[in-house]
C-alpha cells in the first residue's frame, strides 16, 4: 500500500536531494511478515521496479528538457554530469545502477557472471519483466531490462545516420572508449541492476 500512497511523491524529490535524505525512504519489508519466501522476494522485486522506473522517468525528462534548451550536445553534457547522481543509488539495504554490455561509461560494464547471464537472458527472450534471484547470505540480485523505447535515444546511441553530429563530438570527447552506438529502436540497451542486502 505504501507504494501508492507515499512512494511517488518521495521519489520525485529524490532526484534533487542528496542521497542521504532519500536513503531512509526506501521501504524495507520484514521477511517474517510474508507467508512464503517467494512472496517476500516478489515484494522486493516490486520495490526495485518502482525505484528504477521512477529514476528512469526523471532521467528521461531531464534529458529531453536539456536537449530542448541546449540541443543534443547540451543533453550529453547533462547526462555526463547527472550520471553519478541519478543513475547510481546507494542506500543502506539496496544499491542500484545501470549496466550494459556495449557501454558508454566503463563504470557501467557488466561486472560478473550473474550480470552476463541476466543480459543474455533478456537478449534472447526479449522479456520486459524484471526478475530477482537469491545469491547467498540472504543477498538478492535484481535485474530489469532497458530496451530503446523511442527514436530520440538514437541521437546518441544510434547508427551513423541517426546520430546527432554535435552530440557525437561531445560523446567522443567525454567517453573515448564509447561502445554504446549502433543501436536501433527496440534493441536491448542495458539493464537496471540492484543488489539488495536485507
Ligand atoms: C543526449 C545524448 C543521449 C541520449 C539522447 C540518450 N543517452 Fe543514454 N547515455 C548518454 C550518455 C552520455 C551516457 C553515459 C552516462 C554515464 O556517464 O554513465 C549514456 C548511458 C546510457 C546507459 C548506461 C549504460 C552505458 O552505456 O554506459 C543506458 C542504459 C542508456 N544510456 C540508455 C538510453 C536510452 C534508453 C535512451 C533513450 C530514452 C538514451 N540513453 C538516450 C547519452 C544519451
């Protein structure tokens, strides 16, 4: 119930606040309150869905308004500056970030075999559903795929004919090892990944 009542409002603020303030707002379900382990995991999956969907919405909104104000190269500068504050989240119980096989920022690389298996699963099944697994010691791992939803993404992630020239120049300057181009609409671009330590 909390999700519907308070979560939306809380997360709108998260984008502009220090992570310290927002951390305490992430709800932590009590495992003993759930009839089965599966229902407890499902609750965590839904919490991570809410967090990452909202975060993605804020990033997209800011990105598009930066592009409107300053053009696509300006939006690259925005993404670069906002990457660390908006795409990473480190709370007491949950940590999340975006990862990708063909990444722009090397910090967003797939980090282990679980990441690789999750990426392969989405690439093969094209599933839009997130999933959560237990990885030992009570730790959970969550993944949600990011497919390219709209043509605007291709200004910075598309094929040569789709890329915006000034944006590409800005990308090359800031990300000399960029691998995140040549995508088409609908392609798997990356994943939201969360590690949960209840
Ligand atoms: C204005 C250029 C621009 C547009 C438009 C854009 N991106 Fe990006 N994208 C970037 C930059 C710059 C980064 C690297 C951010 C960082 O430093 O972590 C990035 C990183 C990412 C990442 C993280 C993985 C990686 O490659 O490092 C994902 C996932 C992603 N973008 C998805 C999208 C999607 C989906 C869209 C469309 C909704 C989109 N992007 C539109 C510039 C853009």
